[in-house]
């Protein structure tokens, strides 16, 4: 019982964005908190418990794999598939699995991407011009993620507007 809890706590300390020039740092715990809040917003606070738990734990396997950048996973299907298989195996071994519906999977993915976009926008506000790359890449990935809910559409529009204002 405690092994899973210790894993979840340790995973929260993993640093993200090690391949980007950012101001400060972001941990998996900080990221996951943002993902949970975005899931709540997208679902108008009607997310199932399993979706909220998945939002909290979606990056726990990174304790073993590290934070492999979204950009390379998006470009290299073979790497992405291999990492997904490894992370799925790790999650299964530690009983971190959720039977999400297809819609919930999409909500989780969109919330994950939106959190990354809002992190990039915050970095831009701090004067980090390198963060435009983060937001631009996430915007590209979000193209197929809309139409989940009116709230999702609004959040995507906010990212577009704020990023355009920063240019």
C-alpha cells in the first residue's frame, strides 16, 4: 500500500522542461495540480473521480522514464509508442490504472496540453522569449482536441489570444 503512495509522492518531485530554457522550474506535482484544475474547468466541475485521479497520476511513470519532451514524442511515433508501452506497464505494476471513457481520455489529454500552454504563457510574461516555442508547439497539438465542451473551446481560445498578444 505504501509503495504506491511513496511512488506518487516521489513522482511529484520530477522536474519538467529539462530540454527547454525556462525561468525557475516546474515539477510534475505542480503540473498535475494545473491539469486537475483544467479538467474541472473543461467538465464544468462534473469530472468523475476516476478522471480526477487520472489527472493527478497521469505522469507518475515519469519517475522511471523521466520527462520525455512532448515535441520528440509527437515527431517520433516509434519512440512515442515505446514510451507509452513502458509507462503503461509501470502504471499497471503499481496499480495506477483508470478505465476512462474515450471522452475522458480526450479531456485529460487536452487538460495536459492546456496546462503546458498556460505554463508557456506564464514564462513569456516573465520575459522568457524561448517559451513561445512551448506555446506554439502545444497550439499545434491542440488542433484536434477541440469540441469537447464549450469550456474547452473557451480555454483554447484564451491560449490563442494570449499567445497572439505576447508576440
